[in-house]
């Protein structure tokens, strides 16, 4: 009986300790979640004249959608940034790495329906299609043009967002000065097969039998359905990051590189951070958006754009294969084209090689040139 009582006391102490830790964690997260993007301040701590740093919500496509709008000078050209995922925003990376787009542009970091600030019961599963997301992007572009008095704006997209922006640029080229693609999506199913082979070969060379066995459970080269299953797996993300071909070359952990930065990003409220993960884990897998991404070859869907095109790809990108992006670029017809390889980057050169990325934007994109592009 004494041992039982002693055991219960120990259990109570452990549970109390765990509860105290959880309480402290929640308090920390609430403090770290004021829900406002940082303002641009001058040397005296006052907001910079003519700057903007806000989180706003606009009715787009019949549902409330959120966005961050930031600039050190609202006279700058306007840039619509279309994040990847699809519908998994990466403003937390902008907040962490500060790539400096706001030095050059008035940037709208729009968060797509079904995810992030735009996660809502109003968004139906059936509305999560690339056609609808492209229509939303065009509507956001119209909002920005009217708000900032611009005839045209710049369009930049990352990863899965490039499919959305590509369709938008093809459908409404009159709205945009240029299309800037970071990790351009083409044939994602083929990209996943190439990545799968690479992961198997790398783990085999390292003698990591456990990792090889885990990958072989998906057999992603046997059938397209198995490839798509691998694409949507947690194993795929973990393996890519471990081998330096994921989000960033030096980002080896999804937990430390993605999960934690979301929770520590002060631009979101605590509830909004919960919604980011609710969308990713509970809502988006129920939609057909990932299957649609795998079922399309966007290089075939959009063989031509009527505006200048700039492709930015990391040398080590296997999340969205760089060689497939290059092949698409060579075939694409556009009034001006430039392909830029970032030698130290994987999937996100904007955050991995920010200085060079900004230089290209300033010297080539804004001047309508391609002098810094890779040789033909």
C-alpha cells in the first residue's frame, strides 16, 4: 500500500511538472504572438515616413482572405508574392531571414484560400483548385493596382505557388510587368520520381539501411499513385531536408527549420498559428489540390507568356527539380527571358542567397533586362 501511495505521489509530481511546462509554453507563445508585422522605424524609433507594414483582410473570390503588405516606401513598384504549398504560407521565413524585398517593392504577401490567414470554414474543399486560386490571384492583383494606383504590378511566386501565378500571368498578362518564378513547377510527378531515385541512391551510398527500407515502402517508381503517395508523405520532407535538397541547403530539420519558426513568428496571433497547422494537417489533405498538382504538366499548359519571364532555381533543388525547370524555360516563348542558377541554394534562393536575388531584381527585372542570367 505504501508503494502505491508513493507511486501516486511521484506520478502527481511528474504530471504537475508537465502541466507547469505546458502552461509556461502557452504563455510564451501568447507573448510571442502579438499578431502584427513589425513596422519600419527610423533612428528615433518612429515609423518611417511613407512606409507601410500591415496585416489586412479582403474579400477575394467570395471569402475573406488575409495578407501582409509591407514596404519602406509605398511609391515603390508593387509586387504580389504568391507562396507555395499550395496554401502553406511562408511569411514566417520572410520574417526570420529578412531578404529585403521591401527595400525595392511594396510587397503583398497574400495567403491563399484554405491556408494561413485565409483558413476559414467559408472555404470549401471543392473550391481548392488551381483555376480558383489563379482567379483569386488575379483579383488580389486588381485590389493592389487600385489601392496603390498602379497600372501594372510585378508577380513573383515560389514552388507550388508558381502554378497559380503562371496561370494568372497567362490569363491576365495586362496586369503584370513581369513574372518571377522561384523553383518553377513543371511536371511534379516526374520531379518526385527524380527526387526519390536521388534519395535512395544517397542513403544507399551512406550505408543508411533504415532510411532505404523506409523509402522502399513507398516504391515510388512502380506506379504514379505510389509516386503521389510519396509526394504527400512526411518521410519525403524529412529525407529531403536531411540530405540538403529540401527547403534550404542548410536547413536539415523540418522541426527546427519550419515548425518552430511558425510558432515564433510575431506577425501571427496564437489562433492564426494554430490555423496554419489545422489547414496543413486537417484541411488540405482532404482537398484534391496535391493530386491536381501531380496530374498536370504546367509546361504544357502554359507554353507562352506575353510578359518578361525570370526563373530562379537553386543548384540543389530536388523539391521542384531544377533540370525540369530549365527544360521548360528553354521551350517557353516570352518577349524576354532569364534563367538564374543559385549555386549555394536548394529550394529557396530568396532566403539562401538574398543579396544576389535582390541584385537580379534591381539590375535585371526592374530594368527589363537579363544581363545577369545564366549563359544560353
